[in-house]
């Protein structure tokens, strides 16, 4: 009997973050905070630590294990509730990798070679790891194996969502209804946080200048120092204008997302004041927002509770993923035949 797509009552959401370095304020505002906000009666949220994506570049095994636990603890510390959402580690659900191979066989080198992240990361190199070339297919498998309806991502991930939709549609058209074709849920522009030292670039875990970012676990002194050093301009007027005042506008973005104040209100508050007052207040706002996350992280990071949550998440995620994998395998004629003809 052919396995059909089971309709789920709630809007199913899937997303994940790589455990590849310490998370920063941009990760919190652009991803984790959004994950928390999406938890509701209407949504079924599945959040993953995508460790298999991390090994597209060499990783120290012990450090990777530490980062997996760090990121898992930060999910929970930021407010992702394991009673409302599924939290798990990608590699503990083998269906991701198994489905990825099936999808790879329905993908084309041309479309994968056009992926902008592959082009940028392989630029100037004579050769690149095959995993770096194929990881967008694994990302598609991450999404499709849960029959996800929506995927919350930044606008820089649009190409990956479109590839996922193309692969799912291609298989549905040639093999019969196999996958839910997901939609991207693109995060608000305000959640796009730029580097403090160069507002033309996204805030990054890997930037050499530690003051280009604010780590989620940074103390108050480091936060204040990074913000006071942040690039602004010579006008000394707190005004939102991303084109001519990108540095100040980036800081206002952070202020607005954390306080929910409009840009107009922020401009009014600091009318006639210099950047010093604005930056000092912003440092206090950021420290206050991160303090409870840091406290909860220190409580749970080395606890058995964390491991229990991840094990439970693996079981729940597998219960959804395995039937979807079996459906895909059946469409492709894989697995042990049910009868001998």
C-alpha cells in the first residue's frame, strides 16, 4: 500500500543553527528570539542543532561536542521550551542523512554550483570538499523529512529555500506526492544585525575583531566596550538612515528590537544628545536582555536535564522523520521488497 502524506493539524515549523562558534547578538535577535516568538498553540516547532552541516569544514571532535551542548543550552536559555518545541541534534536522527542521498540523486550539479555560499566559500580554491558542494541538499532533507510547512530564515537563505522547493516539486511531479513543499518564513529586516565595526557586513562569529560582535555570553564590561567602539559617523545625530548612516542605524536596530520602541521614538529620545549617551544606554539595554539568558545557561549547561531534553527530542523528531523517509524510499523503490514475485 502506498504511503501518503499525513495531514498535521498545526502549522509545522523547522529550523536549525550550526554549532560552529560562539553565538552572538545577531544570532539571538535574528534566530533564537524568533524561534521563541513562534512557539504558540497554532505552531508545531522543531528546532535542530545541525552538527552534520558543521563538518563541511574540519572540526575538532571534542570541541564540536562541547559546542553542540553549548548551543542546545542556549536554545533553552533563550526561551525555547522543550514542552512546546522539539529540540534535538541532527546526527542523532539518521533519516536526515538517508533522505539527503535520495535528494542528491534528484539534484543537478548545475543548480548546486550556482549556490552563492558555495561559490563564495570555494572561490580561489582549486578544489573544495564535496560536502560543501552538497550541503544545500542536506539542508533540503532537514526540512523535507519533517513535512515542514514553514522555515524561518533570513533573506540570505532565500536561495536554499527555493532549491528545497524545486527538489520537492521535481520529485512530487515524477514520483507522485512525496513531500510537503515548504515556504520560507523570512525574518523581519530589523532582525538583521550587522557588524559593529563594519555595518556593510553581517555580524559574524568568525570575524577577527572581537569588538565587531557581542557574544550572547559576553559580560557587561565587554558589551559596553564593544558598543562604545562601534562605528558611527561625524554627524553626531541619532537618526535612522541605513543608506547614509549605516553604523548608527544598525545600533538603532538593536535598540528597537530589544525595547520594541519605534525608530521615531528613539530619535525623539536622543534629540539634541550625542552618540555617547545613546551608546551608553544601548549597552545597558543589551546587558539587561542577555543577563537572564546567561543565568539560565549556567544553570542548565552541565546538567542531566539538558541531556534528557536532547534524548527526548531525538525520539520525538525520529517519530516524525522515519515515516517520511519510508515514504520517500517507497517512491524510489528502496528497501526490502514486501513480497517475492
